[in-house]
């Protein structure tokens, strides 16, 4: 059985299984190549007749994952030029009343950026009355290279175009455009932090769920220009749209890999800019003074996005996604640990004494993982929650604490581990990280909380405020605790 829905560009035909309609690969913008390369997203050319929407659209062209990442990150689409598309799951095509959730995937702003993953299948959200949308956007230089004419943040502009498409079209798929929740993980969550700071995004969503990312990671124009110049130097051209759009795509992708290798080998702040040298992210949102007026967390603290209800949280062992063997942990030296603390601007002796007190049995590798988790994820998440706690909207905080049994338990509750619990997709190519018997009751709890929040703005536990800092800890038995990271929060006080 197939169903046809009219969109602003033409009719699309989806499929239906067990009462859930799926529409995949619907373009929300024109292919961003040829005349559109390195430009903001352009409107889709309308089509006549009915367009089949049975398969995922291509992901954006990008470099290759490392073998380790490729082994754990399943995808259901190859790279291709017609990459600005989205996917929809719904149980009701007629009413235009259902809450809408739009998923923004992660990938370091350099990889992935696709809604085509078995982890992200939206049929369980549709089963529970949500219209679920997953999107693709440009990554790497195509999405985030800063060009000298002020052309910046194309990957974020793609996300805005997708959200505008949802506003114009989602009623035909049963969704209420006045009740949209955006949710995302890692670079997807950092994208949400940027969207919360954008005047142009106002009115495109009502709620936000920020998983393992916040509003701290963005770079100045000066740093973006340094990266852009390094990139253009590889081709002997100036960093403009005209010059770089003429570079063959295959060569451009190879140059991105070369640039990343150079950054990893020599992360000199004078050469790359401080934000790039410390984060190792050559591609990230740019504070261009236009789309993003200032550092996102500063905009939010000043009131940007104050009308948005929000859930924000992290996994307690985020950085341990990098730790898959005892040898990797044992290879981290005290010297590396000291260097990391110094790079983050923390007092070395006092910081290490404090972390050893918090983690009394930890070795240098364990301590590095804890400190990196705090710098990258936990402290930015707490500060985002603190900023929103001053508004009149609802703010909720969580920690994901269930630990993976894989790799002899070394991963802990690492980065990405919460995703199939949120989507209720355990068993969809999840064995590599989650094992063969992950707790379904945790998926039931977490998925239900996301559905409840998207429906009404009430996540089902105590709201976060600055006097109590109520935090839901998601595990096989989930519970709310008050200010579980007070010690770490105090350590990072005053560090940007």
C-alpha cells in the first residue's frame, strides 16, 4: 500500500508498514553542486507527476571514516550530490495535529551528517503519535569552510532550510508546525546550540533536546580564515567560492584529510586559531556576526531562544568512545594528562588532586577521559542548562549512566550510547557497542520521556533550577538526583 502527499515542490509517494507511513529521500533544497557549489542552499526545482520516496537520499560527499568509527557507525546511504533531503515517519496523514520531532545527526561537522542510519529509524516515534523527521546536511569544507566573501555556515543554513521545509509541508504528513521539537547528538547537538543563538531560526521550533553537545563550540572569523587559507593554499588559489568551487570534489575531499592530519600533527594556536587548536575541529560553526551574532552560549545567556523549552544532557563517560583496549588507556602518560589540563586553562596541581579525589582508583588514562568528558560535553551542558534556568520556559537536565558491556566494559557510558534508547531501536545493528542484550526497559523509559517532552513540554521529572539542579540519571533503574556534578562544576568555574 502506498500513499501520496503534496509538498511545495510536487507530490511524493511513500510506503506503509503496520500502519506507519515512511517517506524517504524527499529533497528540501537543490543539489549543492555544479552552479550551487559552496553556496547557501537553493530551492528545489519542482517536479511533475509523483516522486517515489521509498529509499534514503545520498549523504553529503565526505572523507572516509577511520576503520574504528566505520565499524560502529552503520549507514544506509552512500555519498552523492543530491544530498539535501529528509525522511519522515508518521501514523496519520490527515489531521495536522501531531507533535513533530526533527533529528539533526552528528559527525564532528566533517563526517556523517545523514539521517539514514538504522539507529535513527523513526517508526517507534510514529507509533507513539510523533511525526519524526531526520535530515541530511553538508559537512566538512562543503558545509563549513569560511570563504573571504563572508560565505559561511552553509551546513547550518541547510538545517534552517530543512526546518523551513517542515514549517511549510509537515501538515500534509499529519504534523503540527506549531509544535516542533529539534533534537540532535554531538555535532547535531552543537548545531542546535547554534540554532538557539540565531535570530533567523526564531519561530522554526518550539522545543529542543541537546544530547552530548551544547553551545560552546564555534570559532571566530579570524580562526575560520586561517583554516580557509590553509585549505586554499593546497590548490594555490585564494579562498573564494569561485576559485574553490572549480576544484574537483575528489581532490577537495583528499585535501580535507590532509588538512586534518596536519592539524593533528601540529595543533599550533598561532597557525590554526585557538578554538581549532584546542578542539581539533577544523570545520565548525563560525561566529560571522550575521547568522551567528556571537558565541552561541553568550547569545543564549543574554536571552536568545528564551522562549524554547529544553532538555540538555550528557553521557557520563563520553570521551571513552576512544578507549577500546587496556593498551590504549595504559598508553596515556602523566605528561599527556598534565598537558591536557594546561591546554584547558586549569591549574594543574589543584585540578589533578581534585580529579583524583573524585576518581580515587583512576589511572592517567581514566583521568584524561574524565577531564576530556568535562571539557567537551559535561561543563558546556551544565552551563547551557544554567543559562536556560533563568528563563520562564521549562529546562530539564539528564545524565545517561548505563555502561556498555562491550570491549570488557572499557567504554562505560560513552558517546553515542544513548541514541538507540532514545529512538527505541535496540537491535538495529547495535550489537557492536551495546551487546546482544541491552536493557529494553531503559529504552522504554528514555523514549517515553522524549515523546512526552515533544508533546507537552513536560519531560516527566523535576525541572532544573539553580537552587536544586535536578538531574535525571537514566539507567536500568532511573532516578532524579540533585546537582550530581557540583565538584566538577566548581573546578571549571571561570574557565571559558
